[in-house]
């Protein structure tokens, strides 16, 4: 039976979505045990005992609470967020699923003609329910990701140059178009970008210069999907990343930040490997051993310093 269920899920994303919805509801009704359910259905004499009535009332209360929880997720909520190191999955009113990564804030606004989600900060994985009449638009970092039914990741993070937020879009399956959302400003994207599965689009905001006008950086490449989805497994994957950038990525998942004291070490030291999210001390020790550096622990920070 388990193998048949797995095969059924692999046939289409709709099957997988339906299974995950059922799983979410079942987990929400954790208070309903099989014995309680069976007892509620068990034939009884016309004169019900007080214990049975209590069991029926308890079952009804749990199911009602579960229904309220699902309705709140589906219809009432218009804003969602996660804290440092927290992840959360929500099901929107159209059946789309959104997985929020650490320190993420987003707003949802659905109308009769468009499904709109705005990422204020952070990163989210979208599994979009197909609706040909209402495109699904994710707004982030002055750009828009437009889809009808597909799966993709959007990340809006502070630009390393201090120019607003940088956008990263990774397409897992289906098709999306990324376009500029600014009005009356210099666009970050000169023209819309059509993405194919496996593509990663990185967009940095324009930076004004004294001469030559604003510049922008747009890069489309084929990033490994396993690395892009690593946070769903509770991991961070680095492939020849500078120590400073790797430390910044690890810090997204921990309230105790890593501080790389030496700028030369930040840029010149490279890191590769797989690390657990939130394990900043383990990462710092591994990186220090690799590059002959030293780790200094404090209650509120972890310093990587010269020996």
C-alpha cells in the first residue's frame, strides 16, 4: 500500500498537493485517536451512557477546532511570518501551498482577477494551484514573478552593496515570467525573463553613480535544485563560498551570530560542505580548522579570528 501511495503521488503535482493537504488536516486533528473514533461509531443501546455522550462531545469539539484552524488558514489570514530559525507551511484559499523559511514576512491579497503575494523579507517556496483565469503573482524586491500553476522559490534579501533588496528566483517545475514592478523608476530588469525548470535568476537593484548613470546586475544560471531546497531538509549547502558570505547565510537561522573579524579572511577563505541550520558553533569550528583560524565563544556571538 505504501508503494502504491508513493507512485500515485509521483503521477502529478496535484496528487502530491492533495496528499499533503490531507496530512496537514490529520496532523491538526491529533487529538482524535482511532480508539475514540471507533468508540464514537460503535453501535449503542437507545439509552446512551454519559461516558459515550462525553466522547461524542469531545470528538465534535476536536473536529470543530480543526475546522476552525483550517478555515483560518484558508480564508482569514492575510499575513504570515516566521521567526529566526522557524519554518512554516500554510495553505492559501485557492489551494496553493507556501513554505516560509526563516525570518520571512509576506502578505496575501487575492481578488477575482489575480492572486497576489508580497514578500517583505525572507524566502518562500510556492506550490501554486493552477488557475488559468487568475495568475499567481509574487512581488518582491521591486520585481514580480508571474505564474499560473507551478513550483518555485523566491528570496528577497538585503543587497550586499546596501542598495535595497536583492532578488533570487529558482524555478523547480513549470514556467514563470519575472518582470519589473517599478513605476517611474529605473527598472532592475530591462525586459521580462522567461524561466525554465532548473533556472536561477538573481537580480540586484540599480546603484547610481556620479558618471554613467545607474547600473544593474542580472544573472540567469542553472543552480542545483538540491542546494536551493536544502533548507527544507534543515540544511545549508555551500560550494566554494567565501567565509563571510557563508557566515551570513548561517546567521539567518540563529540568534547567536558568527562574526568573521578579519576582512581578508572573509573574502579569501572559501567554504564547501553541508551544514545543519542553526548549528553556528559547529560551522565556525569546522571553518576555523580548515583555514587555521580560531573560534572565540561569547554568550551573544561567535567570533572567528586570526590565530
